[in-house]
């Protein structure tokens, strides 16, 4: 009497599913490799500046994202209250809002006719078609992703270890720095990498509030509209080359420090 799937066949099913998933993920990028005209591979005017703008401003946007998002993520992971669902709803709202709609909301608030925009413009800070506007759009695009990932990282830290540090005389701040952060470093590195690629690839919000200066995503769209599809591929290759190193380096560095 047969039992259907044997014990030696069962492990093959997850492996086949994993292989199929990887194949589907790789297919568009394999297509990019095939459709790129390598004989006439050339960059359009302004592509180099777009790369520098996206790289520089994305790194700048990471500073407030990490500085503000890390305490928020730790607080969400360690505190429970009846009204915490409001914070969760706000994060989900930021995640669910389409990027183009987020750009419109930012323009309505921080634009020259918005309530915050008018006040900031009097102080000399223009949040439309400027470097600060570019960073602002990236900040709003990437912050909720960082907070969600960092929150999961802190939730993986045993609370007992933090309590032991407090009983040994550590202040809450020292416990956070010397216990919570080191133990959550792998997840936090993943959160930083996620925020980095999310900020670097943001198109919709940046298109609305910071069409100028043009970063890589907007320049891809401009090349497609003004020159054609062949002008997109070289810049797209550069985008992948500049976006991958930081997430990979963070992952490798953190894993090397793991016991």
C-alpha cells in the first residue's frame, strides 16, 4: 500500500516552491539584461547629476529617519496602551497612501500655499523644487518602513535582559544603548537597508514636491518621455549598482559580528 508522498519527496516541495519564487523574481532583471543595447550603451545628459543627487540626498534623509524612527520603534515594541492603535493606524495610513497621493498631501501642507509651507518660507526654507523638499519626500516615503522593521527587531530582544540591566544599575538610556541596540542590530541593519532603498527609489512624492532637482527615479521618467526606452536602461543599471552595495554591506557586516 502506497502512502502518496514519501518522506524523501516532502522536502522537495518547499525547494521547488522556493526555486519558482526565485525564478519569478529574476525574470524581469534577466529581461533587462537581454533588452539592453550594449553596443550603443550611453548615458543621457544629466544622468550623472541625477545619480549624485539621489545618493547624496538619500543618505541625508537616512539621518532623521534613523534618529526619529529608532526611539519610536523601541517605544512601540516596549509599551502597550489603549490608544496605541492610533499610532499603528497612523503608520499603516502612511504605508497605504499611494506615493503620488503622498506627494499631493505634502504639497498641500508644505507647499508655498500650505499652512506649514508659508511659515517655513518666511524663515527662508522653501519646500518645493529644492534640496530640502527632495529630502522631505524621501523622509515621508521611507520612515514608516523603517519604523515597522525596527519595531520587529526590538520585539525580538528579550525583555528579561533589559530588566537585568536595570537591576544592575543601568539607567534606561544605558540599557537601551548597551543591551537593546546591540541585540537588535541585525534587524536594525535590515531596517536601515529597507529605508535606504525605499528613499532612493521614491518617485511619486518626489515628482510632486521636488521635480527639480531631478534624482534617478524622476530622471528615468524624463528620459523615457523625451528620448525613449533605450535611454532608460543605462540609468537603470546604474541605479541597481548604487542601490545594492549599502544593503549588502550592512547585512554582511552585522552577520560577521553575530556569535
